[in-house]
């Protein structure tokens, strides 16, 4: 018998005990090791699935405890008072919906905030100075968001408060929140709670006898929901903007819970270090940052404005839990726990104090460049290090892994085995199993969608786990069991266990190198799944396996995987916490079950990666596969039969269906100014893939016979409020009498002139309500070359038309703008089509008898948001 030193694998070279070559089959090496291997198989076959299930369940429990790691108001770590902030929150939301231009937003909310600031000024310490400025800016900008659009605002309201040392300050950190809300919602989480937190921080800091080194500017932004207008007005026009060296933006994508740092920078790694030093209860992830900045999540914040127009680095935070009620009538103050407010206040006040006392705020030039890898460790602290260090570490880990695999190849080659070939075969089998699982689950998702069962898991999340997760796991087990039975038959089980451990190592190491090469900080996640298992493997050398208990081996093996599994489960929770609600408002064109199924397959593959080896060590996985297949099959039947209703109107945990309704009057003019078409009706958009499928039984007139046709006009001839027509191609237009509107939009071409540079300029005047949208389509042989909006260069939206969003405060002069077109002289069909829409979000014009009557018919599990609008189209 020959034994390779340190290998723990004995191979007898004789007629009676040989190592098979070719397809990789190998006989057991001797009777003693056969007995040990056989006993391992029996133990593993009986207990491993249960042990692994309990292990994953235990980690899920720890993640849940970590996520519930909030702070009670009685256990404050600083001077922030969550109870006081809650009072502010309740009083702000008592004003109800605060839409830009409404008295609620421009008068009541503004007066309330100013009164609280006056109270704070009376209590301030003499070492501080508080200056208040009410800004009413006018401006415009273009932005590449939601397909691209241009925004124009006039006389909107910002409240800026500067807290500084009594002697003054030349540098400042900006803290931004917004007090306006989406129409028809109280906006407690988005974003009244953030303004309440900033009011309490202002009061707490100003009352302390400790003077700050730099100023803190608290911006109570009055026009964020109008697609980031308030922040643009401040950072481009306010005189204090030139003092700002960094900012913190407080936002929401959910209601309560922990606030996640989901993007920082650009560059300026010292900001992340400031958060890591000062945040008492950190929750931050560079993975979330790179996912958000990739554009996968259809959302944006004031962070973009400060970064792109102010060229200022900052930190973006948002509440992410319970996004089901985000931007709905259920977003009320009572759903935000005081401990969540306390936690956010402790964190934000700590970071603001740190930055306002830091020498880096004045001159961060030496620390400006570079990125950081950062992530919190279960909410206890933030681990961060320079990306360049991460790159070096990742390449070292990659080199060590390559050395380890090379050593194994040489070791087994000396034992007569073609390990390199088996490793590639194992990797091929593994990747094939991923693809097979994904294809299987996607077929199921498509069938569920075709059966009308889309979003069946929206209220019952674990339905998706039982449906798609169980199927994915069963298919992975099946593929590897078939490989074990037919390709690796009679091969030493311990050899296969080692082989597929190395396959998992390789499957994590390859993306680690690729991500590192791309300069992505998220590569640390893959590195974590390489280094921890590798260290564990080195510790569990083969001699220990044969001398020790199999349960002891499993215990140490699982202990080595504990942190990667815990960290990954932490992210898995965050992914589903964010994306599940988003799939209920992602439009009619994206099949949500396909997305959910894909996410579950990816998460299953990740969490199962280092457990694949046990498939080759256990005696059989047949019973487990059959159980999983049964669970998935039964759930498939139940879902397709419509047992699980997607939505919930429960007041304890509402998960409503979102629907937008606009009672609209449309008028189309031809080139001669004559009216060629006019109609009126209630235009309806469902914000998820099911459209009105579940609504029709309650409101029979809303069916496919009233599907809205796409007119040959900009944005299909409908009054889009956001340029999201490419996400909502299914909409409905129910005929109805014209709504009573006391204030009609006035849109006219004032003049037309030929410019010296060969273009035609058209000057327009528009007068109407606080919210209007303009749609422009240049005709064939003509190009919209310039306009007076944005930076002067027209930005087309998705589809080629141009979208202009307009809003104003309480009062504003007539809106004037011009456009220039270049093209041929043949303009028999006109040069351009321009449409103007008005949107009445508040006041008596918001309602109509027909609209109110229709709203009463909607079931309690829906959230219909409604208003009156008009649409007029002109050809020039």
C-alpha cells in the first residue's frame, strides 16, 4: 500500500483493488476504509438533511434577531429623544397629504416647521447660532431617470436652517429631508419621519454647551416628490450651497425598521469611515450601493442631484422594511415605531456631530479619491477598508486558492487519479444543475403567470419559497444525484466530497476574480465565500476525518461556514424585503413571478453551494427530493387554482394593489387649429402585472373591452404624470362625461420666428394648475435641436418623445418657454406635435361625481389614487 503524505487516502495497487480510469469510477481502497466510508454514509443519510435544515433555520433566526435590534426610547445612547421626534411626526402627518402647490404643503407644513424652529431657537445655547431662510427657487434641469425627462419648477418652497458656532463657519455638512408627500398619501415614512428626526437633532445639538467646528445646514425640502426639484433649487441657487462639503440624505423605500446606507460617494471614502465611526447602530452595504447604482431598482433620490449638480459627496440612507405600503394611504405615523425613530436619530445625529467636528470636512483633498469596501457585521459595527486593499486581498485569496487546487491535482495524480479532469467535470455538472434548476423554475413561473396566478406570493411570501425554492432545491439534488449514480458510480465518497468542495471553491473564486478585475467592491462577498471555507478545509485535514466523529466533522465544517452563511442570509432578507414589494409596482410588462423565481434560484444556489458535497457523501437523497417535489407540485396546483389571493386589505398588515385613475378630457387639434377629436373618460393604470384581472369581478365595466388604444400622438395621447409608459403598456379608458374643472389649462403659441442659424423657434405660454406635463414629438425630417429648458439640450424619453414635468408653488407667473427645430422646408404635415396636460391633485378640481362613484366600488385590498386631468394636443 502506498500512502501519500498528508493525504489520508490509501490506494492499493493490485489486481483486486484498482483505481478505475476513463469516466472516473474508482473502487474503495480497502476493507477498513470501506467500513468507515459506509458508516459515514449511513450516519449522513440519516441525519445530514435534518442537521442542515436546522442549521439554516437557526441562522435565519439570528438574522431576524439582528434585524429587530432596534432601540427603545428609554435606552438612548445620546441626547436624541425619539418620543419628541414622534410628536413632530404625528403633527406633520396630521396635515395629511402635502402635495406641492397645495395650501397643506406651502402654508400649513411650512408654518408648522417654522414654529418648531422658533421654539428650538428659544432653547438654544449661546455658543450656537441658528439662521433660518425660506427659499422659493425657480429653475429647470434634465435628468436621465425613468427613461429621461426634463423638469421645470417655479416658486417652490425650501426651508433652510443653519446651525453654526456663534463666531460663524466657512464649511458645512448638509442634512436633507423632504416634507412634501405623494398625492393622496400622508407620507409618514416618505419623508415626514426624516424631517421629524432632523427637527429633534436640531433641537438637541443647539441646546448643548459644546460648540461645533463647522456648520450643519438642515434642509427641509418642499418639492422632492416632484422628481427631485427642491434639492436642485437649493444646491444650484441658494447662497449657502457653496459652504456645503458633504451631505446626508434621508429617504424611504419602506416604512420603519432599520435605515440602510445604500449609496455613498462619489469616492471620498472618509465619509464611509465617518459613518463607521459615528453610527451607533450601523446598517450599510456596498453591495446595496452597487445594485442601486446599476439601475436595477427603478427609483432615485436627492442624492443624484447633490452629486451631479452640486458635485458634493454624501451618504444616502433609507428605511426599507414593509415597502408594501410605501406611497399609499397606509403610510401613517402609527406604523412607524418609536424605537425605529430612536435608532435613526442616534445614527444620524452621531454622524452629523462627527462630520461637523471633523477637520476632513474643511479639506478632504488628501482623502478624496478611492472607494471603500464596507458592510456592517450584524448591526454591531461596520467593517470597511480601501478598495485597493480589497483588490490585493482578493488576488491573494485567488492565488492561494489556485495553489490549493494545484496541490490537490498533484496529490491525486500521484495516487493515479485525473483530478483536474474530474474538477472540470464537477464544475460542468454544477453549472448545468444551476441552468437546469433555473429553466425548470422559470417554466413553472411562466405557467403560473399564464394561469392567472401571478403575485400569489405577494401577501404570502413563503408560498414562493415552497413553490419555486423547493423546486430549485429538488432539481439541484436531482442533477447531482444522477451524476453520482451514473458518472461517479463506485467512486470513493470521500474523494467526491473533497472534489465537490473544490468545485464550490472554484465556482466562488471565478466571479471573485472577475468582479475584482471590474473594480467592483462587491467582490468581497465572493472572497468571503472562498477564504472561510478554505481555512475550514485546511483545518479539517483528512487524518482528522478518519480519526474523529462524523458529527464532530459536520459541526466544525458548519462552524467554518457560519459567518458566510449568516452574512448571506442577512443579504437574502434585504433582497426580498426590498424586491418583493417593488414587484407589486413594477408595471404591467415585467412578469413578477419570473423575477421572483430567478431570485429564489440564485439564493438557493448560493446558500447550497458548500452543502453540495454532502449529496455525494449521503447514501441517498431520493426521499428528500420526493418530499421537495411534492411540496412544490402541490403548491403549484394550489397557486394555479387561485387559492392564494395576492393582496390584503388587513389594517394590521395591508398589502394593497396600486391603481392610478385620472378623469380626463382630451382634445386633439390639427395643423389648422381645428378640433379633430375630443373625448372624456376615466383613464386607469394598474401598477402591477395582473392589470385589472382581480378588479373586474368587483367592477364589471372595467374589462378588456375598454383597453386604451395607443394613439398616434406623443406618449400615446394620454396625460402621463411620469414618463413610465414603457412599464405600463396595459391601461384602460372608461368613457365618462367630462369632469367639472373650474381652472382650465391655457396653452398657446405666442410667436414663431426663423433664427439666423437656420432653425425655427416657437415661443409658448402656459398657464394652469400647480402640476402640468408637456409632451413633444418632432415630425419626420425635423429635429428638436434646442429649447429654453434644462441645459438647453433636449433629452428624449424612452421611445423618442420628449417629456417635460412642470410644477409651481402657491402662485407663479405664466410659464414661458421656447423650442427650436431644424429640418426640411416641406412642412405640409407640420413640424412638431406638442401636447399639454394638467393634473389637479388637490382642491375641488381633484374630484368629479363619476370618479368618486367609481372609487367607491374598489375593494378594500386596493389603493386607488385618483385625480382629474386634461390633455390637449396641437400640431405646428
